[in-house]
C-alpha cells in the first residue's frame, strides 16, 4: 500500500508544519492515489482557509490544489490540513499537516514616526535577498544601532551633522538633507528605496516564497525596533553617531570606526570633537 506524496510546486516535500498569511494563495501537488485508487480529498479544520482543486484528472496520478487564506486574519490561528479517501470521507489518507495562519505584516500608518523609522530600517540595512546578508540577528543589531545613531545626533545637536537646528524628532532627522537617502520628501519615498521596501514587504507576506520566514523576521524586527519593543542598547562608550555600508569611506575626519554589524560600519566621534563640538565653527 502506498501513501500519496504532498509536495511544493518546486517538487520539494511540503513540511508537516506550514505557515500561511492572510490573503495568501498557496499551490501544492499531490503525487499518487489513495488505496481506493482515487484522488484524495483535502479538508481544513478552519474556515479561514479554503481549498481549491486546480487539476485532478482521474487518469493522472497527480493533482494540483490551492490553499486560499481569507484576506483578513486578526490574530494567529492554528489549524490542520487533512487528506481523506474519496470513497471513505472519514478515513485519513496521509498524516495531517499543521497550519499556522498569520495576519499580514504591515507598517504603521504613513506619516507616523514608527512608519518612517521602520521603512528606513528596512531599506537601509542589507536585506535577506542581498548577497551580503549575514543573518536576521545581525540585521536586528544593526537596526538597533541605527536608531541609537539618530537619537545620539538629536541629543548632541543635529546641526553638527548637517541637519537643521530645528530638528527635534527622529522624523525631522530622517527627512533632513544629507541624512538618509530617499526620505527627504517623506511620506513620499524615492523610487529606488520604495521598490526595496515594497519587495521586502511582499515576500514577508508570501508564504510560498522559499525565503518567507527570514523576510518575515526581518520586517518584524524593523517594526519592533521602530515601535520601541526591541531597543537594545548603545554598545559604544562614547556613543554611535554614523553608519555606512561596510567598505565605504568614513563619514568624515571627526568620525572613528567603532564596529561592523550586519554589513554596516558604525562610527563614534573623536574625543576632541565630543569635548568641543563647536571647534569646527571656530577653525
């Protein structure tokens, strides 16, 4: 007696624990028939997931199906996906697949500080799809350190870093000239940065993508840092004041490389500048 094999569309085995996201459509294949020589029938234990049969030719041992998750899911839900014999609807043909249904990951409303900060953290860091991406944990640390850079600039005085003296919030600083590329006209974001942001959010909400889980953790970390849930701490005794993509030139003569994280070089300031930030104005 054989058991039907359940696979992803790329022919890799479907895991026994599958995560779906609100609004997702997830295609999969079933190879083989039940012991009654008919295609097995799938049922989900939740109304949040509908099952559509795409192709199930009775003369073909293979069938293709699709899981459609409802567009709005308020909270995480757990369910099962079960396969039954067509002629014996209470007799299971394969082991159950555990389902986790997640709400869509979305940023705060445009125009809020948590939105601009999360957007900036997502596009300024090395994203999971880039060759130099190291790990989700490294990216989280980099996000936390970026936030500390901005806070430290506000505290020391934004004018020392080319931003208007009137800048009093993280939003003011991110939008200021020569601070963060692509955000000067926020809530409108420059095309290059907008493409990155949209692509990352799309994959973070598409459980059919092989890198889905990594992207989802990456976006969730950006949201949590922006909302103050994962602040971390400033690791530098003299404070962090700048970052550059690793390998790029220093921001200037008053900056000293502190350490690299997640593909970013982080800088503090020289002791002489910290003791007298106005020295450049007198030189």
